[in-house]
């Protein structure tokens, strides 16, 4: 089952051909702030796990930043 269906959240994405970069968006649509936080935390955790399992990594196109630092250390 896809993460989109499992979590129940739209997750549009696109990438750059050749360099392996993906841009992933988590859409809140009509969710409450609490529901969005819960679902997005699950999605992000799974994305970090998958990237690590494939010898990849998660980062930001313009840097890691403070918000991602916790997950970078955990995974």
C-alpha cells in the first residue's frame, strides 16, 4: 500500500532527472492543525526511514535547518 493511502494524505512530488532530488509536498487540505501534524510526522518519519534504508538521506534544497536536525541525528 502506498504511504499516501496508508496515512490518508495527498503527497504530490516531483524530481530532477539525473540527480536523484525529490520535492515532496504534504497537503493539509481541510485537516485540523492537530491532524496535519500527526499525519505529517508519520509521513516524514517513514520518508527518513526509507531514504536511510536505500543509503540515501533527507535534506533541504537550501540546507538542513534546525527543524530537520532532530531527525538527521535519529536516522
